[in-house]
C-alpha cells in the first residue's frame, strides 16, 4: 500500500537522491553535455522560504516516487499563485494507479496552499499528457530548446 504525502525537502532528500539518477537517465536531454548535478542548497533555501512543495510516494516507508513544485505569483497575474512542477518521477513498476494518485494528491495539497494554477512539463519522448488530459488539464504552451555549444 502506497502512501502519498507532503514532506519537507530535508525529510525527502535522502530518498530523492537514491532515485534521481534513474529519473535523469530516463528523461534528460543532452546527457553527454550536461551532467546531473542538483543544487541541493537552492532546493533547501526554496523550501525554507515556503516556495518549494515536495510530495512523496512511499511503500512501507521506502521512497518510490516524488513530485516537486516551485510556488510563485504569476508576473502577469499577480493574484494568481502558480505551482510549476519541477520534477515528477515514479519507479517504472509503480506507475499507473499510484501515478494518478500522486497527481491527484498533489492537486489537493496545492489547492490547500492557495494555488490556483498548476503546470507540468512533459518531454515528448516520455509523453504522458494523455493522463493529464483525462484529469481535465489543457495543453497551454509548447517549449522549444536548443543546446548552445561553446
């Protein structure tokens, strides 16, 4: 039985560190050019400032997934608190029902914090937008990127 709850960054960090490389290998672009090197201090500072929301999924206390959001007031709509998903990951064998529960629980927690808008970033090579569409999310933007070699 999985449990999904909000945790502080400090509580979740040891488990996140154990999953993040598998997550990076699955989704990150430009792996040969840009190494995985999370800025743990900035995450801790954002959490201390009330701008980070960490939601974890655990089985018998062992971290199996996470969803992390950055909170900010929108620059164009200053009364709108936005939660931008930084990362979401579940061990592949735990996806499906637990993934849907992680998204729904994230919404509940964020709503309780006064968030009015949630955004998720989805890479085309790991496209799970159909799950969000079934949960009444709309495609709002397309982001294009390019690695600039120096």
